[in-house]
């Protein structure tokens, strides 16, 4: 696990403002579309001013399906967020190069794989984190894929992502505020 520097140190080191955030998972059908939709909802409702210049996106390492899974769609719908028009996409170099922050959910299957596959992208090492790691959590940082789980367990996983995204948003606001 990487050691995350305090906000004041990031400023001294001239870490750029975070304007583009990518959430990614295996297939861009469960976790990453949820994180993207929830972050966009927070931007549009609770943090309009603070996130005015920040864009959120999501993608998958693989391309399995065309849309988000029903478990994700249903959970988001239950909290008032509609992603019925969501279309999955696959990660590529062009997408990654534009990002200031790249957040995944599993070390072995996401973080390590992305770093190996796209190692030629300048600065990639310093942009990729586990969602909960960047959120400041200290343990249980990985969030499993809920794909085959019953809706009740699926929802618990999405609730963890929900809490993590909110913490990440607050950290992005703090980082950008000092710029």
C-alpha cells in the first residue's frame, strides 16, 4: 500500500488540481458505473460550486456487457439516480492519459494490472489508487465485485462504495481548495 501525503505536502510538491477522475473496475458494469453516477449526483446536488471544474467518468479493464448491471441500476434508482442511459466502455491509453486521479477497487485485479498494462503512460504510478485507500481508509481497502451476489449483499458493497466516494469527493475539494 502507498503512503498518502497530507494535503499541505501535496501543495508544496505542486500536485496539480484534480479535474478529471476515472473510476474503473473489471467490466464497467457494477462498481465503477455506480461510483461515477454517485459522484456526478453529489456534484450536481451537494457540491455544485466545489466540484464545478471536476469531471467524473468510468470504464472497465474488459468489455463484457453494454449497460450497467440491474443490481447497480436498481440501487441507484432507489436513491433517486437514473442511469438507464449508461453505456459501458473499455479503458485505453487515451482515456488514462487525460485523468488526474484513477480509482479502482481491487489491488491485484485492478491496480496492478493497470499499472503493468499501461506502464508507458507518464505519471501513471502516482495517479492510481484503490478508492478506499484514497478516501483515507486504513484497512479492508478492497471492494469485491458484486456481480453474482444476491441484491442484499450487492447493496452492502455499493454502500461501501457510496461512503468511499463521498470521502474521496471531500478530499478532492480539499486538495483543489488549496491550489
